């Protein structure tokens, strides 16, 4: 039995990322009925930003005991990771960047040597900004590599007219294609 973890990275509890994440969870449960499918909303987790103290370089642990404890425990047992993130000025929202930066203890402890598990990034945006979302992808790829994941697919859904149900449908078609 594999474990799939879907993370909504938006600071908004009921925005498009959360609704898209719920759509994806339903599709995953249908597609993999005997697998475990979990969802986390970063809006539910109090994750302080990294202070850069590098204490974790000495003991492989962060001194902050906040929502990151639960998130790291969930990631530890995850086989397939899906991150649904809004784009904010081409990059990640601050709360999601805080999560990625808090992977620093894993940088010291694992040193990126472990076999990487697959991860996918779903990018949500309204459009209208000419600067794209490459910084969001790069930050995600870099942070996830330290956490033991390799970013496989980047699936952008940019446009205020796009509905979570339609995005969920397209996601399933893309992620579950036989040639994946
Ligand atoms: C501070 C801020 C910056 C944003 N920057 C962009 C952007 O660069 N490109 C874009 O397509 N949408 C941008 N958006 C729109 C959000 O990505 C969009 O509203 C998204 O649906 C928010 O996700 P949520 O509904 O899950 O909270 C921005 C929104 C905010 C609040």
C-alpha cells in the first residue's frame, strides 16, 4: 500500500488551491482504492519561517516546535507527493516558502543522498502577470530535493476562469495517463 499526500500551499483556507486539492484527493481515492490518501492545508498549520540560526546543523533538528513537526512526520511516510500552490508575484506565497526553508534540518541530516520519491507541482494563478511562475518551480524543486523528493510534473492552471472541478479533471487525465 502506497501513501499519497496532497498539500494545499495557499494561506487561504477555502481558496482555489484547497478546492483543487480536494478534487485531486477524490480522484486519487478512486484511482488507487487500496492506497492511503491524505491531505494537508498549510493554512491549518502554524509554520514559522526559518531564522537561519543553523542550530540544526549541529543536531539535525529545529528548535521550533510548531506545525512543521506534523508536516515532517507526514512527509516521512509519503510515497507520492502533490503540492497545489498559488503563484504570488512569480514565486511561492510566504507561508509555503517558510515550509520549504524549514527543510534545512533535512539538508544537514540527509545531504540529498537518499533515493528520491516522486512529487508533482500544480500551479494556480489568476493570470495577468507577465513574469510567469518559474521562481515558484525552482524553489519547490530545490526544497523538495533536500526533503527526499524529485519534482516530476509541473502542471500550471493560470486563469481566473478555471474552476477547481475542471482542473481536477485535467489533473487526473494528466497524472494517471498510462505512459506515466
Ligand atoms: C500577493 C499576490 C500575488 C499574486 N501574484 C500572481 C501572479 O504573479 N500570477 C498570477 O497568475 N496570479 C497571481 N496572484 C493570484 C493568485 O495566484 C490566485 O488568486 C490564486 O487563486 C490564489 O490561490 P488560492 O485561491 O488558493 O488562495 C496573486 C495573488 C496575490 C494575493
